[in-house]
């Protein structure tokens, strides 16, 4: 969803229009109640230093190494920089992934030595992109603009189980199991005890699944990585019984995803926002 009149209206106004376009109503900033209303409040008003590095992929990989050693593995960073020409001198493995440090969704899967000319063409504009302007997500503005290459996790051509744990007020509240990718993307929601929940958060229903082999470690890692945050989503992958760190998300769905009303209300009721005077950074 594109920000209305970029560069013309103030950021809070653009964000308000985005929220109204997605939900059909204006967001209450004085007394937000639902999860998406509180996400919008965070995006619009919350400027705590705590949130500043959360959309910087390299910073959050360091965060995971510090806070969850032994619980999750962190993909090795093979290279980071602002120009792919440097990859001509990097000894890359058979399979690897290239992505921006300061945005999401964009990614390229590579094999063996880098084809620098092809990568230069395919990543044109990635470093300069002001991704934060799309939905006015402030923490993306604080992320270092660069590219990174990391090791490939799993088996090429097979999408690993994508496990996203929503931690609210220090407790894991639900686990999202995402399967497939792009047009084949499905999701199932479970309680921390792996009881199926009736919502789909806007995706097609995914298949039923047995609990992850490392479910207990997943919940422990999510709790550790979200320590000190009033709400944070922790994304991991499980491959062959190994738990891998993905990223942290302070703004799930940019606060614009179509959550079912009862899920939106339930998660919102569990989330205690900080006092406004503590959000100035």
C-alpha cells in the first residue's frame, strides 16, 4: 500500500490516511484498543531508542546472538556493503541469499560465484530506497541502508517452516505457521501449547501441522528476544530439527493487515502501551 501524497503531507497525516484506507475508519490515538490501533499508535508516536534498531537486520542478528545463545542459530553473514561489485572478490558457497538490510520482502537467491553485472541490474535502487515511506514505519528509517549476503538455510526449492511468535507484555500469545510463498502462501495460527486457533490473518488457510520439534526452545527464544518490549514478533525457521533466527518485527503487517475483529480485540486487550511521555526517545 503506497503512502498518499508522499512528500506533501506530514508523516502522521499520511499514516492516518493509510490506516483509514486499509481499515475504513480513522485510528484513535488517544485511547487505542485493538491490536492494529495500537500498532498504528506505535508507528505514529513511539520513538523510543528501544525500537530504533529493530528493523536493522544486521543489528538484530547480533541481538539474537547475545540474547538467545544455544536456542537459535543465526545465519552467517557472508558479506555486507553498499555495492554488489565487491562480491566479485567474495568466495560464496553453492547457495546464498542477498537482501537489503533496511527493508523487507526483497530478496535474491544466488548460486556459487556472484554474477556482478546481473546483481547490479536486479538490485538497482535497493540501497537508496526509502522503504520506511511506504507505511511510515519509523524504525526502518533508522536502519543502515546497505545490502547483505547470508548463508542459505534449508534445501533449495523447499520453503522451510516459517514460525512467527507474537510476544505481548513478555508472554508468547500466539504462533503463526506460514507455509508456501507468494501466490501459494498459507497460514495457520496456534496457541503456545499448539492448540489450533480459528483465525487466518488475511491469508488462505494453511495445512494442519504437528508441533515444531523445537517448540519449547522457540517459545523460550521468543521470550528472551522480546525481553523489555511491550510487544514484538519474533520470526524463526525450523529445518531438520534446527531452529534458525529470522528477524524481529515491531510492526507486524505494518499495522495494516486485515486481522479478524475478535483476534484484533483479543491481542489489543493483552497489550499495555507505554505512557506517551516515555515514547520520545
